[in-house]
C-alpha cells in the first residue's frame, strides 16, 4: 500500500490520475501486478460522465481479462444502421474472442471499476491533481490538495480535457478531426432490445443534414431506459456549427413515436480529441492513456475499449521495461493504433464536407451495396479490427492505413 514518509509525502510505485475506465483499469492491473498503487480523482463515486455507455465486444474482452461482469442481464448482438431510405443489420463478428456487447450508464460502470481497483489493493485519494514538479524530464511529485504525492511512475487518465496532462505539456491538435457529442437518457418499452441503433442521416429541425450520426443504445429491461445521443465531426477549417443539446432534442422528437421515448433527462455534452491527434503524451516516468491520449475512434467516437487496452499496455510497459517512457510510450501507441487511427481520421474528415454524406449514404444503406458494406462497417465501427487479424478486411484496412500513413507522415500522431 502507498505510505507516507517522514516529510508526510505519500509514496507509491504507481500513481494513476483519473478514475474513469482507463484509469481504474490501470490501477487494477498495477495493483494486481504487485505495485503500490494510488488512484486519484477529483470526484467521489458514483458520479456521471458524458458517454454513449455502449460496450463493444472489444471492450467486453478487456473486462473479461479483468474478471469484471457488467450488466449481466443485458447483452446486445450488434448494430442496426438506418438512413437514406435504408436499414442494415450488422451482427457482431463471431470470430472475435467476445461475440456480444452490452451497455451500462457510466455512473454505475465507473463506480464498479473503482470498487474493483480498491479491492485489488489500490488506495483511492480524492481531490484535484495539481502542481506537477518536473526535474530533468521526470515527474517527481504532484499535489492533491495539501497532500504531496511522489510516485515512481505516473499514469495520467484524466479524460478528454486532460487538465493535468495540459500541465505536463499535452497539446490537442484541432486541425485534425475531433468530435462534439451530446447524450441523454429516456425511458422506452424497447429498453431490452438486443441491438444498438445508429441513424446516420442526422437532420436538424430545419431538415438540414448534419455531419454526424445519432444513436440509441438500449440499457436493458432492468433499467428500462435507453441512452440517446448524437455525435458530429468537426475541424478548425470546417467546424460543425451546431447546438448539440438542441439537436439532441430534435433527434429525440424524431424517434419518440418509434421508441416510445419518455422525456429526455440528464442531457450532457462534450468535445473530444480523436485518433491520436495530441502531442506530448509521455515523459521519462509518466504516460497519458485513454481519452487523455486521444485514443478515440474517429468513425464512431468510441473510446472505452481503447481506454481499457491502453491501461493494460501502460502497466505492461512499466513492468517489462521500466526505463524511460518518453519514446517507448508514443512508439507503443503508434505500433498498436497508428495506421488505423490515421486512416479513420482521413475517412472521418470526408464526413465534414457537406456534399459527401448525401452521395455516399444512399449507396451504403440501400440495396446490394449495403448488404456487402455494412457488416464490414459494423466491424470497423465496433473497433473489431486489430493488428492480429489476418482476414481480407483486416489486411485491406491495414494496407489502406499504411498508404495513408505514408501520405500523411508529418501529421500529428502522439508526436
């Protein structure tokens, strides 16, 4: 367990800043690996967080690795995509280690992970992490309130804004595609439906097509609710000039009859970096993971699975090669996600052009093309193509990613 020295500083092997899914998972892995671990967060738990709440099979595989069961009474089977006069059902691939997904509100999910971390032996310290003291590239200490914390390694998982990461020099490159999103909850008689729904023809109350998609993710019969939300893509050159909360109300009105939606509640919004479009993600003894490191899929805004994965990768790196992390960590991120993220960022950038979606959408969602394309799209949107996969889609995705990587060699990617 972390302990205080004679000067009353809290000493630990590993300090994790941020107790969202990435941070708590890192604390679980670190504590189970035998590191004295302290988990820091400004909030007390349970607390809410803006999110779609969906857990893909990729996230479920990481939760299985942690020995955590989530919302055991509800499982989903894949995606149903709607728009432009067509609908396509795309089940989760059965070749993946986990073949089902689920959903659980973050207020419950995050609290479950924090409890698991403390049960594994991590200490929880509530308060804002501030005042990083860096000497010769090493993070020597920081403060949580009046408490000084000194750790051999620090894992920063403080989310999309990454307040502590900014103090360490983290920079978000908004010239690349980023997301803006809003979500809410509503009661629905279809809360137990085993499919996640995405509406890619997202229109405002004036009927103008928007550069993004809406979602409805059932949360199971026990909760009796759905998570309803929307995400739009933006760049500095082509900002998405929308009021996300107003557009969410419009989207809910459009879907109310079909889903029997009650009033939308707990409306919240956020902006998020995507696809590794941040720099300064590591120092000699510290790393950024999850949303803080922009480990978010630009094609769907999903980040929980990457958060859980980067948590494991960071602890593995500390345990296997506990040297200087300032070059090793960016290399690890690029090795695991670089080509796929660059390709996804490039594809997502197309969606910010107003004329692209009206042309491409009908082709993808109507007729024979949709039946061929959408199962692949579901796999890509579910983050179910990994570096280890050797099938045709995976090879084609990696080949395209290699081409984009060569063409955009100087673009920001954890550099």
